[in-house]
């Protein structure tokens, strides 16, 4: 079974391009069974990107202000709260996945998130800040660790 690494962001908004850098690094080191994609889409649109995959790792920039730039975290998507939106266009991914599943639409069985805390997502321009660039190898390693965990779990089923 193929796992999707869906790397999110926007390459021309400085650190928001970290997902695209992680995607490039993953392609260079990708084991068989890992498909890597980049997208600037969000919310409901990501459901189309994930269609046909049972297991998806999402990679994205986050500006929480609660950690130093370059801090990498990973967790199941289910750890994120679903939030209300006045329109379907404003749905975050946790809400979109839950809504789709409730309507009987196919959604991945397993969704995991790898985030990189960023410093600058507002400046127009390419290139990551130094701390975020330095975090790319760790983010890649986290994606590959999730892949190994899922493969090990599949072997025990």
C-alpha cells in the first residue's frame, strides 16, 4: 500500500515554503511505497488530494509563537480540534475530514501531521529562514518514522 506525504505551503511566502522543501528532500530519499506531493490548497480541497490513499502524512508550516522557529512536531490529525466555519470554504482539515467521514465519503484511515515552527510567512519571496532550513532533515526523518511505524503495524495485522 502506498502512503502519501502531502506537503503543504506556498513557496513564495518565505518559511511557508518549508513543506515544498521537505517534499524535495523526501523525493531524494523516498523508499518504495511513498508518494510525495506538494500543494498550496487547504481545507476541503485537501480531501481531493488525499483521495485513494488510506494513509497520509501531512507536512506544514505553523506559526504558533509557542516554540522556537525550526521546532518540528508530529502528531495524529485527530489531536487537532475541529473548528466551526461560517462557510464550507473556510473549513480546516480536521473539520473537513470529520464532515466527509460523517457523510460517508472516503477518507484516509490514518492521518498524521508533521509541522515545522516558522519565523516568517508574510514576506513575499523564496527561501527559508536559517532555522527553518535547518529543520528540514528532521521533518523528513519524522515522515519516514511514521511510514515505518505504519508498515510495522500493518505487518502485525
